[in-house]
C-alpha cells in the first residue's frame, strides 16, 4: 500500500502506520488523491499500478471512471454500481482505457455470540472476479 484516500482521520492513521504509508501520501478526499496522481502522471510517474476502490455504493462508478482514465488497474468492491446507467459507465471506461478491472465481494460470516460464547470465529471471505475486458467475460474467480 502506497497511498490512502479517505475522510476518517483515525482510520487513515491506523492504516498508514500498519502498512508504512508515508504521511505525504495520505489524503482526506479522493479528489485530493486524484489531483496528486494527475500531477505525478504529468512528470511521468505513478503512485501505483492499481488501486482498490472501497467507497459508498453510489460513488463507485465515478471513481472507476476517473481512475481508469488515469490508467490505473482497478479492484472495486461490490456492488460496483447502483444503477444500470452506472454499470454502463464503468463498462465503457474499462473498454476505452483497456485497464484490468476486478470486482471483489466481501462477505462477512459469523455465528451469533449468544450461541457459542467465546468460541465463535468471525471471518471475512473476499471473492475476487477478474474481468478480461478484451474478451468481455469473467476470466477467473477466487
């Protein structure tokens, strides 16, 4: 992890410390990150090869479109969009730019704490779908 964009300062600090992210690469908004990324691209550098989009459902289409335009491969949390129009915008952005677009589904699985006290294990399963935009179909899933 090389940069973080998000509005929660406490979460930013925890994640930055955990993954050793330079404080100069922690942004309060995605717009700030996008602007900094555009400035780096102008001088022939990039933050990373890919980004992970974990944002409010209604924001994801816009984020995919703007960061695909910068040439980032993208892993997007599900749902990727909340309308057919947004799905089509994402599809168009991926096809136009030729990026690799992955869709990940986070499923939280747990058992109620009152049924098995102190013995319940909660865990997350992250299912990743890699879409090959040249073939127009799902290429792989884990």
